[in-house]
C-alpha cells in the first residue's frame, strides 16, 4: 500500500511540473519557421556590358515572398538600366556599362537587418554606389521604419536627430543645406543594424559632395539603451559588427 501511495504521489508531482513548464513555454509546440538567406544571381557579360548582381532570397518569416519580389524588382530595374546604357556605349571604345551588387545581414533573436551594396557605371565621369536596407521582425514579419525601432514614449528620435545635426555642425565638408535635408526626413531615415550598432546613412550627394562618400552616423546599443523597443535592444546587445565597405570601418 505504501508503495502504491508513493507511486501515486510521484505521478502527481510529475504532472504538476509538466503543467508548469508548459505554461511558461518550455515544452515544445509547433516550431517557428527558421529565418534563412540564400543567394541568387544575374550575371551577364558582353563587349560593353558587365553585370554581376548577387541578391538575397529570404525565407522563414511572414511576408518573405513579398519582400523577395520587391528586391528582385530592384535588381531587374538596375540591370535593365545598365543594359540600356551599354547600347549607348557601343560607339565608345574601352567603355563598358556595369552593375555589381552583394549583400550582408545581421540576425539575432527576432531581428534581422539586411543591406544590399550596389555600384554601377552607365557613362559619365564616374560610377555611383548606394545601399538598400531592410530591418524586420522574423517572428511577425514587420518591416521597421526608423521611428518604429523606439519606444513610443522615449526620446530616441530626438536623441538621434540632435547627434546627427551636432556632427554635421562640426564637419567642414557638408553642404550648407545639410541640416535642412536632415530635418526634411522627419526621422524616417535609411538605416541598418550591424551588431551592437544602429547606423543611419545618407546617399551620395544627399548631405555632402560625391568625394565625401556615403555619410553614416553610428549609435551603440549602450547609448540608446531603453529608448529602443525591447526586441530590438535584446537582439543588438553584445553583438559584434562586421566591416561594411561603403562606410570604411566596422560600424
């Protein structure tokens, strides 16, 4: 009888522990789709044409297919522009229209930030280079705008704006209209997350001459702290950045 009572008590304990674990999400249920990235390419070569475009195919989150269509359309549009330029360069010996692209990404927990690096030459004195970036929640599929990275009641946007304007005021190569250009964004900046850094960037000719390159402003997770939404802070905290060629440093 005592043995039966002990076994019954042990079964009750196991059932209680199992129920407790299940309420706290510890037991396994239907697994979330895993975020992943694969490469696809457009490669074309001719006497006056060179296209070597690598671009990402994203998987494992809501809205991935729609975002893939958007990215593919940008690649196709960039390639078509270069193809047309190659026709115009047929009578110019030694000139070739070109397009190159590649991508990098940061992913930790529920946040992924992906950026494509582009350069092209379609004629003229020099080519151009630029970035396209996307930061998303791999759980919900939300693609963040810059203001959406911050808590609603925080001063995050104000802090970023003031720091950018302060650095512009201290620089000697920005356009005189740079501060007005920054203000015109109303906080809807182009940005990416690179490890523990949140980077705002401005395209060529936007706030500085071509020779100054793409202008970027970096903000660490430590300085932004609780101004960031919890899922953004958790993903960035303690993460190492990678080298981004267009910025010239580990940002």
